[in-house]
C-alpha cells in the first residue's frame, strides 16, 4: 500500500498514515471487510518503524474505522459476511496511488429521489435542445469531426470565442494563451500533475472543493487549509503561514465559493496576487460560478490584474450549459501554458472536437442572454429554499443567504451525528454533502451543503421540507448532535 509521507510536515507520521487510511475507508477505496497490511509489512513498505504503524492502527481502531484481532489482523470495520471467496481477493493487496476519492463517492446517489448533494443545474434550465440540434447537424454534415483528433490546445475557433468571452469580463488574454480542457476538473489535474510533487505546499480555502482536494492529495502535496470570513480567504493568516511553509500553488474558488458560497472581496484578490508575486508561486483561480450572480456581478477575476503570469485561470462551461460536453478553458501565460498543453497531450490527445464545435455557436451568440435568464431562475429557487429554511429549520441551524452560485451551506449545532443523519436521509430518499469531505483529513465539520438547483422547483421544495423534518427529528432525539 502506497502512502506519501512528508517527513517535514507538522503532522506526525502516525497521524499521516491514520488520516490517509481513514480517507481511503470513508471514500470507499477500502471496502468494509478489507484486510489491511500487517504492521510489519506496512512498516517495511513505508520505511518506518512498526511502532509508527501500530500507533496509526490504534488511532483508526479508536475512531471505529477498523477492527483488529490478535493473530488475525486488522480489517475495515462493519465487515459483512464474506461467504464464498470470489477469486479476486488478491486485488485487496495490489498497490495503488489513490489517497482518497471523495469526489467519486459523492456522485454515487442514483437511488435517491431528492439529490441535494450534487452541485448541478437541472436539465430543464439548460440549453440542451439547442446544443443537441447543433451536435446532430455536425454529425450529419461534418461526420469527419468524429474521425479527427482535436488540436491539443483546443479548437482555434472556440479559443477565439473564449478570448472574446474572457475579454468582456476583464481578462485580457489572447486566444494563444487559452487551452480547452474537458471541464475545470481536468485543468486542476493538469496543474497538479505538471507543477506539484510530494511534499510541495498547496494552500486551499477552508472548506474547499472536494475534487481539488482529491487531485492535490493524489500528488502527495502537503495541503494547508486557510480559514475564511465574509470576504473570502483570510490572506493575513495565509501570509503568516507562508513564512513557515512557502507555497507552490494557492487554489481558490473566489466567486460564490464551492461549498460555502462566499465571494472574495477585491481587496483580498489584490493581496492574494501580491502574495503570489512575493513567493513566485501559482494561483489556480477556479471560476465556474461568477456568471451566476443574483444582484450584482462579483469583483473581476484575479487574472484580470495579473501581468506576470502568476494566475492560471479556469472558466468552466460544463455546469452552466451542458455537463455532458465537459468544456472549460484554461488561461495562462508564458511557458506555464506550454507545459500544461504538453501534459494534456499525454493525458487525452486533446478534448473531443465534436463537443467543442457543438457548444461553440451557443457560447458565441446566445450565452449572455441565456445566463441572464438562468440567474432569474436560480435566484427564484434560492429564495424559495431560504424561505423554507426560515420556516422549518430547527433551532440552532444557521446559514448565510448566498449572492450567487448553486449551494446553501448550513451549520448544525454540532458535528456529531451527521453520519447518522446522512444515513437516515438517504433511506428517506434525500442526499446532502457532509462538510467533512471539503477538508483533508478527519475534520469534524459542523456543516452540510445543499444544492437548490439540481431538481425541479417543486421537487426541491418537497425534498427540502422532508429533509428539514428529518433534521428536526434528528436534533430532537439527540440535542447534542
């Protein structure tokens, strides 16, 4: 079993081992009943003492993640009856390099009727008919598109459209400074695989986007989470931390942040860029939601102020127009972009050309009018959800009213009991995202995320009423939960 240990980290080696295994268990990479390596075997594999591994296993057992039996070994807790052997048991001991996979796990709720866990927009609000008809015409009139590899950097005409789109939002980059990716998730992965190695320090907001945490964890980075307030990431705290742990990358989602909904102020954006200049590091600015404002646009992107190439800016269109097409653009300067293009070429030989051409006319000619109407629809859903919270949320549950985006970030009286609440909710057909997956390690978060845009408005109302009833009963049964 491979675990990247950072010997210069402020976390002890037993703590690093325990947290990594706990994340593998909670994200489903280690199934209930799976046998863990022996203390001797894992110690030899990681080149640490057996005492170090024993301490990690003791910690995992004390938190209920594993069950250890003298002479039999240690197993992931809640072990089911194994029955007849399947012949694939050898796979349990086959090494991988995945420290966690929360993003994968949090998409797997196909059986629930009210999916509040997924930050997405319901199909009835998306321009799927227009894009579908465009794709159908392309298949009929230009079938050779399906026989062609796309340019590694992306279709030249689409990059020109992206250039005009970004320019209208204050990001003055040429089309040659833009790369098309299969969603911003691929962009984050390309930055991590290109510039982040084991032990490199990556700073993120606390809480942060689960998919980014998974990516940076997979690179063996030392992730440090910076607290937030109403203006976004606390740059004063970040500055003090950087004195001890110089950054390689700072990841931020500054507009209607996922999951908290907070928007970074202009002053913080300026200070964050100054910090990146001082430490000669990269800022990854992930921007899927800035067009989804309810009253006024957020401040201009950090990239709009970047004259020295410190910001890798990612603008996703996947969530907003067609998640299945997986289209985003990455804007970066100098040889930072050329290295990212090289990494992408090795990753997928270029994003599908058919998908790029299918979304091109919509983004070029219809996107702004569509986004204006979408904001009205999303605001209506958000306001209805907030009214329901004010009417039915039990005492002690708090939230901030978002100014844009897709999510509500609720704070419960205590972190204890959220796992039980999640199980009860799923049994009733309701899902939500627990806040602990928005951190690295075993953080006991008091928060949960609810997305109000994934369902029809009627279903959202019915589902939220049901969830708040379940939450009220849960807190009444255990006031400390």
